[in-house]
C-alpha cells in the first residue's frame, strides 16, 4: 500500500485519544464504602464484567474511527488487481491503416489482408490481462469501440471487428491518430502502454516533414504516466504495380437549370510503374448508364482530361459517376463521383426606381432579357428560364419578405434608409446574395452615407467620382479578361468562346478599396487595373458591386456575347451560399436543410463503411451529420410522415495523392524515429530496452471512506443501545 498524501499519517497517534479518555474515565471513580450496598453489589458481578467488555469494544471502535479518518486524508492506494483478483496487464492500442493504398494487390492479394494477419498474430500473443483498443486511421481518428478502457485481449468482438476490415478511400493522418491514442485515458490497472501502427508503409499521410507535430508526440510519450512505446509494423513490401487513377471529377458549377447542358471533366492519371494501354471510361447518372469516353494510352506519370457532356431533364439532385472499364492493382481509385443539382426555379428580387419598372422606351431591358424574360412583357411573363425575377420599386424592399428570394439585385438604385440597409445586412449575413449595379441614378454621397458608413456598413469600400474616357472611342476603357479559378469569372475569361475583350466602356464609377480589406476580391478590372466589379464576403452570404450599369449608356457590354453568361454566372454564384453543399471534403458536415426535408420526421445517413446512422434535427429544422472522415458516397434518406421519402446523395472527395503509392524512404523513417520516437519493428509488442513494467496502484480511499461511515454508524448505534440498557431503569 502507498499513500498520495503521506503527511497526514503523522496524525495517526490521534487514534489513541479515545483510549486515553477511556483510561482517565476509569481513574476518576472513587470507592465509597456503604454497608447497605454490599448485598446488592454481590448480586451483579456478571453484569459489571459485561459492561467492562462493552466499554472496551466501544473504545476500540472510536479509535478505529479516528484512524480511518486519518487514513482517508492520506489517500491510500493498493496494488492493482488485489481487489479484483486479476493481474494488471498492458494497454494495447492498434492503429490500423485502412487507407486507399491498402487495397493494392501484391501477388494477387490485397495488402489489407497482410495488415489483418499481422494484427491478428499480435492479438494471439497478448495475455488475458491485456486490454485492446482498435482505431482506424483516417483524416480524423476513428475508434472501433466506445469503451475508453478497451476490451480484454481474448474478447471475440475484437476478432470480429478485425475480420470485417476493408480498404477505404481515406488518407490516414498518422500524426493526428497517434496524438489521439496518446491523449486517451490510460486504464488504472495497466502497467504499460503499447501503441502499434500496422500500415502498408505508403508515405502519404505520415507527414514526415512536419517535425513539430512529431516532436509533440515524442513529448507525450516521454511524459506518459506509464512506460509507453510507439511501434510501427509495415505489412507488405514495395513492388512494381499497374494503376490508372481517376484523380477527380470537376465542373464549373454543380447547380444547373433543368435541361441545361453541362460538362464533367475527369482527370485520369497513370500513377503506376508501367505504361497503360488505351481504355474507356463509363458514365452513370444515379446508377443508370449515360455514356462512355475513350482514354488514350498513358505512360507512367502522364494524365489525360476527358470531358463528358450531358443534361438533367428534371429537377432534383443527381449522382454522376465514372468508372474505368479495365481493372488494375488498385481498384479503389477506378471510380469517382460528383453530385449535381438541377433546378426548375430560382427566385430573384430585382429592385429599381419607381419609374423604371416598365421597360424604357429608348432601349431594351437587357438585364430582364438576360434572365430569360421578354423585354416587352410584364414581370409575370412565362419563360423557360430557371431564373424567376420579381421586379419591385426600391421602396417595396422595406416590406418584402426577403427570405423568399435567393438573390437581390439593386439595378441602378440604392437603399433609401438605414433600416433598409440593416435588412440587407441581415439578409446577406444569413447566406443571401446581393448584386449592386451602379449607374446614372446613383450618387456617391448616398452610397457612402448609407452603404459604406465609414467602413462599418454593408460594404467596406467607398464610392468615388465617375471616371470618364472622353468622346474618343479609341480611348474607351476595356475589360481585362479575368484569370484564375474563381467560380464567378471562370467562364468569362475564356476569350476563345466569349468576347469580353471586345467590351468598351466610356465611363464607370471609381471603387476605392481599403488596403487592409481581406474580405474583398476584385472580379473584373479595366485594362489599366481600375476595379469594375468587387466581391465582398458578408457573413454567410456574398455581395457583388458593379461599377457600370447594364444598359448601353456607359458601355457596349449588353451587346456583347459575354453579357448573358456574366449575368447567369453571377446569379448562380451569389445564390450558391444558400444552397446545400453536396460535394464535400473530409470532415465537412452533411447538411440537409429544412426546405429539403420539409415535412420529414427523421433522416438516416448511409456511409461508405456500410453503416446506417440516424440523424436528429437541429433547432432550425436542419439535419447535420459530421462523421465524414471517410471519402466516398453518402446517402441521406428523409422518411416522410406520409408518402415516400427522399434519397439525397452526397460525395466526400478523396485525396488524389493517395493513389501515388510512394513508400516511406529511409530518410523519412529516420526522421520519424528521431523526432517522433517511432520504432519501426517486425514485432510490435516490444517495449524499449530498460523499460520495465512498474507496479501499478489503484485508489483505495473510497473503501476507507465506506469503512469510516460504517464505523461511525456503529459507534452511534452502540452508544445509544448501551445508554438505554444502563440508565433506562
């Protein structure tokens, strides 16, 4: 037995106080001879002896009460296993690599089989007193059991979980997994901890170049409460392999109009060591064959982009998948998926000055025409366009229900009051899109006083004066074709298909951007670098301010081919924040909005691990699922209170680097051993030399407190009973 607060043991002599009091009480008795009592005293000698015995036992109980109180303060511990009768064992955590690369075939057998065999061999060698926990290595740690103290090594459930292991599409973040294992609670009845990583030895995911992360792991190992070892067992050996990989599927935007033709680009790369012959790529939409693309022969390291064009003829959410027709040594990357959403209606609120609701007589209503509405008709005309604009005067903005619209366009008009600006601020903060088009009817004074507000308003940029090019057409401003992958301008920069470089501008507003405005981005600029369109990220929403109108008074932009794609792409981009994200990265939550699951009573998620998990709604009526560490296809089923449910696909993208299959080099292994203390061994159950299993203790003071309570209760009851017996008569 040991004590955490042994200083209190100096108070043990206090247990003699009841004994001293008992002895002093006996000495205070004085014998007074009285002749009349002699006959009575001779009749009770037996009872007096019983009284003496009771007094002695009561004194002993009181001494034990004091001693137990002192021992409780000293916090005693006893050797683990003395109470349970079970010898203390080791805490063994097996981190199993089930990343994409473990599905590689070696001699016709997946490497995951070798990982499973090595893990099973170590389990067979463990003692019955050892406790085991299993963790799958992914982008975040994934424990296979909920018991923080693990399971006995002979528990059949461990073998069942091990037998069910399959390769996933994940990339293992080994530093994060090891850190989680070291940070987990150590069971009190263990003598040492073994963290064993069983892996295929692929370098991706180890982060060998990240010395600070591994140094932090080394510090945790050094300061662990019990001797701890971090062992790495590599299953399989590097060998030449053949592999074609679909690295990714991509497209400009994944939200489309019903019937709109779109193209999906598949990038196929030869990540193997041998050349690959020509093959084909099969396409499916929601599991139904949709087409086939041809892929040329590829040398090792070469890639090819294949574009597949199709359309969705009805509204809904669709899973577009592609698969290589020829198998290779790594089948997990032979497929890829992308989710597209087809819409039949996108409500937009267009605000103008009161006199501009009807088409002006001098020129067509180019903005309305670009949205697919007849310039000559009213705002309620039927159109096959997905865009459904509602035209109102600016004063109606104060009373309109903005939640009914995915985007608001202020066409050559500004808010007329601070309350109206506050409504727009709340609208964009909750994901709404706002497009400010500045033209003839706008003044810089109104913009700066209501919209800018010295940097604290709706937009953190000020409006200067008009910049005019003069009457000489040769001096008109041009638009520099946008570059880069920004989704709002990706299509506009294609000068082979669009004529953005033919746009000429006679005048535009001057947009003054502060130097420290990190949430502003220039979308369009003139040939000499003056901003023409600026994006502002406002809360969850987006705002675009455009420095010229959509009419022909200041530019020929509405007359160019690029005008309609510009309007469409910017509307789609501004409304994207309010849409459900179906294509995610590992760790991003799956969100089913209240509108998508309206009237539904519950949601269920089917994961790539073939698990079905119930998801509860939040207070806003949304269902959120955050366990997306494993890439692949997820399906959310919303069960209806009446009628059929809805099955919504989601895709968590995988890391294309996982297909490279580059093994850990000798230099990387040395770096991991030096900075992280990882030991690469053939036997994962060995402790470092010099480490011995220490004697482990477990708390005992709870039992002492129970004993103290029993002794105290015994003393009270006994004292009461003795008092009644002696003095009741």
